[in-house]
């Protein structure tokens, strides 16, 4: 199946038209405007060294329903100890920079290029991209960032400089997403880390059906404010079996 070559027009082919590797299109730029069009259609960018910019809609898609998330007993104990403070949208640039610095298995360098960083910083300024930060005192020790449209959240990357920090940040986010009525978290591709939270592989047609309905709902553009502590957010999630 041919892959669509993007030009200056801010449009994408249907995500169902992706090739066997999940590639929908190549080229284009990483402007906030183009990123928004992509996310509205359930498409995400993934720069790769030595290749033009690639845009993906894989089948299957790794996704999580916040209301169905589960948290391990060991992580619950770590959260209950209350040693980390979690905030939102107070250190977006620091979080994305820290994510870019994390060594990834089987990767040289980072896929978070300067252009990608600038695109997400632009989305953050517009109120679409958000960060969740975990702090020990005044020191940033973990966090994640992603894009919210309607009642969808596209998780992009996370980091931790001490054990459980990114997990505590993600659990706190999930508890708030349940409270806010979010329907889906796009985890994009499989990781063991997120499978432990209950993320599973969804057929693309199921993912897009849920995505299109959720992305059409109203988007909250203001900087996020967390109303619950990590322990309180944990209580919003399904208890362990």
C-alpha cells in the first residue's frame, strides 16, 4: 500500500489507510497546527534517525481505559507512604527535556528531536499538551507529558530519576482522568511498564471508534490543576483483585 507524502496542506489520509507497519504518511513538519490535526485523527509522529518524518496509526493500538486501570499492591504501598508531591503543568519544559535525556533500550540518541520538543511546547502554550510532575521536596524526580483533546489523552513519554516516580505521577493522572470523565489513554505501542496498569492491544477499528467519539467532546484548555493527592487519586481507581 502506498504511503501518503505530506505537503504544506494541513491534512492527513484516513488512519485506516496505514500500511502494514502502521505508517500513514511521511514528511511535513511538527508545527502545533499539524500535530493537532494528526491527533484529532488518531495519528501520531515518531521521528526516526535517517528517515523522513513518519506518522503512525498502528494496528493493533496499545490503549487504556482510565476507569479500568489497575495498580499493583507494591505501587499502592509506595503511594500511601506519601513521600512524593505531584503537580500538573508547572514544569512542562523540564519534563520533556528530562524525557529526551532518558536512555532507551536499542536506541541511539532520542526520538524527541529539537523540532518535536518545540512542537509540543507550542501545544502546551495553546493549552493542549500537559505535564504531570513528581517532586521530592523541590527536586523534580519523575513525570510524563502528553496531549489532551476532548476526553482523550495521548501519552508521549515519561521519565524517573528514582524508583516509582513516573508510576506515581501516572497513577495520579489516571485518578484525575477518571474524575474528569476521560474515556481513553493512547499508549501507542506496547510496553511492559504500561501493560501493568492494564493497557492492552486494541484492534484499530475499535480504537478509532472510541477515539473519534471521545475527541469530539469539549476540550479543557486551561492549565490543569490537580485537586487530589496521589493517595486520593489512587482511591478513584479500581482496587486490586
